[in-house]
C-alpha cells in the first residue's frame, strides 16, 4: 500500500543534541525516521519501527516509521539531516532557499533498512 | 578546580550567557543552567569524535598530514579555482567571519552563510519591508502577547521561553507565564503548541494567506474573509486579530515554518506589513528564531564589511549580491563552483541531494572541530578549536545583541580565525610565485 503525503522537515531536540556528534549512532537514531499520525500508519499497514520508503521527484530514502498524533492526516515529518535531504526539493524559487517543507511524497512499507550516515554519503561520492 | 560563571553557550541563537562551567584538569566536568543542546555540546565534547589531525584525501581515503601540508593543499585548491564557494562560518566567531570575508575577496570567491538554508528569506524580507524588532530584554520586560509562528522552541531553542519569552518574569511582566498570552501558529501540534493558550493549526504552506487575512481584518476589511481561510475557520481568525489588536505589546517569533514554506521570503515580508498595521493600534515587533549561535553575527559582519548580509560574490572584484543567483544552493544546483571551502557548518547534512551531489564532485576544504557528513565529501580537512569553549570570540544573539564568548579550557587546535589567516598568507605566497 502506498500513500501520498506532504513532506516537511525540521529541528528536533535529539537531532540538535547530536549536531556536533553526527558520526554517532545517536544521530542516526535522531534523524532516520518519518513521523505520521496513527491513522496514516494504519492506512500504510505500518507499525512503529517498520522501514518506510519515501519517494519524491528528487530521490528516495528509507527511514523508520514513527507515530506522532500531532500531525494532521497526510503530513509527514522527517528531522532535518542527510536522510531528509535525499528527498527534499533543491529548487529555491529564485530566492536562495531550497524546498525543505511542502514536498509531495509517496510512502510505502519496505524490507530495506535505512543506510547509516557514512554509507549514505558514500553514494554521493560514487555517483 | 575552576568554576567559571556566566559563560556563553555557543550552540543556538539564544546565546544563553548564564552558564556555569566547572573545569578540572583542563576538562569540563560539570555544567549548570544549560539545556539538552548546550549540555551535549559542552559536556559531550569530551565524548564525541573530534577531527584529531589535518587530513588530505588520497586514493579515496582521508589520510593524516601535517598542518602545513594541509594549508598548502588547501591554498592550491583556492589558487587553481576559478569559482570558489566559501560557505558556513556560523558556528564560529565574528573575528573568523571577518577573516573569511577577506579571504573570499582576495580569491574572488562567493561567500555565503547558513542563512541560505535558514533565515535568508528573513533578510530579504527585511530589505523589502524592514524588520520592526526589539531586544529579547524588551520582550522579557514588556511583551504580554507572545506568538510562535512556524517555530518550535521547545526543541530548537529550549531555554528561550524561560529566559526571554513566555515563562520569563520582567519589569512589567512580573506574573510571568500567567500574565502573558502565548499563541502558536503551526502546521502540526508541536511540543511548543502543547504549552500554548491557543494553537492555530493552518494548512501547510498557507502562512502568507493567513497573514494577509489578519491584515485585512485589522485594517477594517474583515467582510472579505471567506468562511475558512488557510484551513482555519473565519471566527477563529477574527478572534486572533482581536487578540493581536488588544494586546499591549506583541512579539511574533517566527522560524523555518515561515522561511522554508511556500512563498518563502514573501511570508516574512507580509508579516512585517502586519506588524506595521498592528502598530497603528498597539506596540508590535517580530524576531526571527535564529539557529546557529552566530549566524546573526555573520550577517552583521558581512553587512558592515561588504554592504550585504550573505551570498556575496567577489568575482567582479567588488561585492555583488543576488541571493537567488549567488546563494550557496543555487550555485551548487547550477554546478557552478569548481571548489568549495566550508567551515563551521555542514552542507553535507543540510543541503538537498542535488547540491550535495555537486559538492561531492569538486575539491572541498573543510575546517571544523568535528567529523560530519561534509567530512565524507572533503578533500582537505583541517581541525579547529571550538569557539566558546576552547577559544574566545564575539557572537551576536538572535536579536543582534553582541556577546563575548569565553575561552574555558586550553586546546592544541588552532582557531578558525588563525587557520583562515594562515590560509590567506599561503594563497598570497602562491600567487606571488605565479
């Protein structure tokens, strides 16, 4: 089952606490998830901790599912970081700022696991 | 044992200057008053990975080299580049920023700050309409209506509400939280929204519409508002406008929800007009919730040295500024830079994939205390001292108040300022040789 969502990214305290410790497992844990409300997770057939593949016109990334009842239906949140940026919009609309919020995305359950930080960055070096 | 009081926390734009640090054997063993972000930086630095030595990428792997070798390799990259991007300079001192601007001028580079992915649109809005502002001290002492719009200080600026806004007690706000109204406007119920007297949930990307609706009502044209606007029922918007007009001192704190969503700089531009309208009825100001502790300082130094706050292109021999063209992301997406020098910031983590892909292709010099995703792309890596812990320097708080950061412990690492100056000396030497 695939669902369509509006993807935003942003700061969290855990992500911020690992700003200067991005090689640590704590940073991976703080950034590699996508928050949806329980109703959306149910529509996906996903439970917390399942792997989700997020696809946008700019790329795809695998992160873990997490529930957040504060999200309205169809709003997906991934903490700012290299995982979110694999799928966010590079278009600045001529004002310098990329599209970090409001990117149409498709979300589905997958068997793949999220890449660790170094493996994710290695992909750029191999491109 | 040394106890240092009133140390300045060099993490976020709140720049809390009441931190007590205990130092034993040149190690920080205790920290008081800091939030989770500050604590992990100050205490965590003993546990985190550091970049221990200068490195150069050889056969795909970063290998240790001497400081002199790294400076020489970096200088060669800069001298051989026809279009260098200098980026970051926000988790460092104003003194380092000043040296970086001089290096950018001498090498004909473009220099940009992390505002490019943060409050850059706020700077554009200020240039279009102005930015009616106040110090955080004024907010603490006077503001009876605090609005957090598209920002989440519980996570991003954890002590902001206690020190400067919602919960703080001041001269005319002696009742603290009880005497203030706190409203949150956001697209999802954040932890900050849970603490508010009123939470207004809007459709993602409709900030400009709501600001415009509020302006219409405040200017006496409430009749044009449809029954639901920006996902909010009209009655709720009318009530919000009334609350704004009837407050004694309004402060709208705004964040990435405003600058990164659709309409980008036009959102803060309209908000500035809203503040202007409100000032016909009461006192109102707006303050951007700045992220990196000295991103405000970069803007200050760059403005007084070049006339522009960010995205400054020296290719013509004089400062040229057009953020949609000379901003770091636009340059990288156009695949224009043929080299980059990155300090005190992490575009590897915080730029979208297309920009990162170009960074991976070109020679990258990184100056930073810590390894991060940018290190994975870098060709020359130079470790630096942590400003505010291992080096002193000046930083500007989100309300553009300058504070002097203290040196708390000794270090073997050079400061960003020293590294940039060494690099500039080497660049001049190579150019003379040519």
